[in-house]
C-alpha cells in the first residue's frame, strides 16, 4: 500500500517544518490537499499517518484531507469544466485536446500547532 510511504513523507515534511522555537509543541492538525487522480485512499492514508506519527511531535494530530476535483480546459475552445466521469473529452466541443488543471495534487497545505497552556 503506497499510502504508508506517503504518510511517512508527510510526517517527515511536517516535523521538519516545525519552527525551531516550537520544537516541543504539539501539532494538532496537518491540512492536506489530495487530487482525485492521485490514487490515494484517504481512509488508508489516515490510518497510516496515525501509525507513523506515534511517539513523534505529530502523535494525535488530525490529518485533514481536502479532496480536489479533476478540472480540465479544452485546448481548442478553452472551455473549463469539472470531470465527473472517466471521459476526457471536452464537454462543449467533444475535442480530445484536454489539459488537466487540477486533480493530481498531493500537497501539505498547512500545519497547525496547539497553543501552549499558560
């Protein structure tokens, strides 16, 4: 399952992104954008993230996943639309000259650090 490798990379990047002055703080949330074409099973990714973050600053953090739809632009008529089926031709002119605008993302959008009790 490639979700384990992805979870490991997310954890590594997130831990490395914690500012030095906040190294002992708890991360409460990692916000991720995942395109529908990225072939990531969200529930599996969350499970793997929970496993790989044990005994790290990310332990207990929520992996919040925003699914990004597949959008395209026709290179012939410039029409843009959201693709809802496995047909990759222009919904207006039926051209096969299609450029994907979104749907392949796999990005860490942000990391939220818990406020320290004071």
